[in-house]
């Protein structure tokens, strides 16, 4: 029987978008420890290079960091050329680029009393440019890298893509309208692309993290002045059966499984990593 220690991942090449972020950088180191050569892509070029250097220092494995705009196909094509030259053909793609912004959220969870002030804090006062920016970053920032980097997988007759969905794709969370819409689209796109590429032996799956604290959502989870949990943060913890936020490393195992041959008959699924949040009805 083939051993179950991810031997099939050694000397493969993985592109990781959003690799400069907290989850991305943590994941990059872990995958490198599996023997994968990592291409760290981020809009922040110096940060991408810094993460690549961290990976090389910690694991001794090959890694490169490239400044790349996931919303610019030409930027992605240019990055692919460098990756192919320095690391080889791309075997795996992880679409971790994304995030939220206060400009894509509402101040109110629900519109109750109608007044000019409340309307401005509700759906009717949302900044359409802010909404578009959040939606594009998450959805188009998954679509375009998939289009560019999966061509290497076509050439090799095998590959795997892992997208980042969200709890908000299952049941839209209040306030984060743009983010919720984009993540729901990513889940749907994951299923669609999985079917489209199945006969090419390219698997497409997604993970849906629950609540992990990062710079892009800290403003929703903690009170800026006191540093304590916000009312929203308390509500999330109350509705997470495990009673806490997730740790970044708790995403690693699921992503690695989806990349590996252990999941070679698994495609078109979205796996929650959420401490039970999605399973809990609230009572």
C-alpha cells in the first residue's frame, strides 16, 4: 500500500496567491516542509520576497516571491513565465488572495428604524466602488489566476486547485455584503470549474475558513479602543461550538490533503474549517 505521508507532493510546484498575508505565509512554510517548491505571489512585492526568504531559511526548499496583481492577467502571465523558468511547470494553485474592507460593509446589521442617518449606514448608503473592489478582489482574484496557471496542469494531464471560500458563502453574514456575495460566487465557481476540468484530471476544491483573526477583519471582531471582543466578536464565539477563533495552522492539513493524491477522487467540494460554526443552529 502506498504510504500516506504526502510523498507525491515532493518536488512539485505550487503557486500561492495572497502569499504575503498571515494565512498565506503560514501555509507557504508548511507546504514547503512537504517538499513543494513554492511561488509566493502578492501585490506587496517586498512582502512576497520576504516570505519566500523565510521559507528557504526554515525549510531549505526552493521558493520565490513575486509582486503580482491577481486582477491583471498580464501580471499573472508575466509571473508564470518566471515561475516556469525558475521552478518548473505549475502542479498546484492555491487562490488565497482576497479579503474584506470597511468600504464593502454596512454599519448596521439590519435596517430597522428608517431615517436619513440609518439609510446611510445601511445597504442604501454602501459605497459602490468599495463594494466592487471587495467583490473583484475575491472573485476575479480567483478566476484569473485559475485561468492562467491551470494551463500548465493541462499540459501535464494532472493538477489541483484549492480556492478560499468562507462561512459567509453558506449563510451570508450581516454587514459584509460584498464579501459574502463574492465568496458565494467562489463556491459556485469551484463546483463549475471542477466539472469543466474533470476529464483533464484537474481537481478543483475549496476550503471555507470560519473565523480567523487577521488585519482585514480585526475591525469587526475587536473594539479598537478597548482591544476587547466587539459585540459581533462575542456573537461569533457564542455560535462557534469550539468556543474560540481558529489558528492559522489549523487550515494547513485540509489544504494539503486536497492537493495530494489522497484526494485524487475528490473534486468540486467546499470543506468548512470552522470549529462547528456551520453545523450549529444557535440553539
